[in-house]
C-alpha cells in the first residue's frame, strides 16, 4: 500500500469528466480550422501528461492525422515547477513543411511551451505550427508565451488527473482535481 502525502480523499474536483468531454468537441473543431482543409496534421503528444487529452482530442479530428510522441519532464516528483526541463525523448520524423500540432497538458510558467515551439521552428521548419494545451495557468507565467488554443484557464493551483500526476499517481482519474491547502 502506497502512502502519499496528498490523499485522494482530500482531492476536490476542479473540472469534471463531462466538462472535459464537452470542451474537447469545440476545441478540436477550432484547432482543425487553423489548418488547411484536408491536409494531414502531425499531432505531437507531449508525454506523459498529455496522453489522455491528446488521445481523446484526436478522436474528434476529421483531418487525416499522424500521431507522434515525445517525452519531456519538468516537475520531477514535486508539485512546483523546477524550471529544469529534461528532454527524455525527442525522436521525430522529418516535419519539414508539415502541419504540426503540439499537444500539451498544461501551460504553467511557459518554459516548456517556449522550449518546444523554438525547437520545432528551428529544427523542423514546419509549414504551420499550432500549440494547444488543455489547461492554462495564465497567472503562473514567467515567460511571455500563450498557447494558440486551450481548453480551460485555471488559477495557480497544483492539479492532478486526466493525465496529470502527483509523484506519478492520479493520472488515471477521469477528471481534473486539486488538493486544497
Ligand atoms: P511549464 O514549463 O509551463 O512551467 O510547465 C509545464 C509542465 O509542468 C506541464 O507539461 C506539466 O507536466 C507540469 N505541470 C505544470 N503545472 C502542473 C500542475 O498543476 N499539475 C501537474 N501535475 N503538473 C503540472
């Protein structure tokens, strides 16, 4: 039995499963409008946090898509951003002149978003690059960057669920929750 200092009984629902499901329909529609009709989109799922968001989002897409997965770590095991990005796997095919959608779970300080958008622009020269995140913690931003499209704006709370973890746990929750102080 694992004893965590943040317990599931203390978790409060911030965004319900139903709210997420509804949001993904309009978000997917709006994302697709930013790309040329009928052209294929390379969807880049940023692991591990975006796994549920990304796989649910693409179910609504009508464009032909390719899915790619990269892995970055920024929080380690803490609930505060360490400002210490670790690129674990950035293996990708040639994306030169391709339509690329980067799918992130949450944009917090903006460090990861800046790193990824710079990387894609400089290294891959895509035809079009769109950055989306399910959650936007605008008030925690340290870098001047905004996602092109996002699902929900949230306060500066540490959230878990729907792919987001605390010490590797709670990713499997179908909703987004937080631990009140
Ligand atoms: P940023 O680079 O914008 O500070 O942080 C982005 C990454 O930090 C996210 O992809 C996510 O993995 C992690 N992160 C930021 N805020 C939270 C949060 O509230 N909860 C969890 N579980 N991870 C977060």
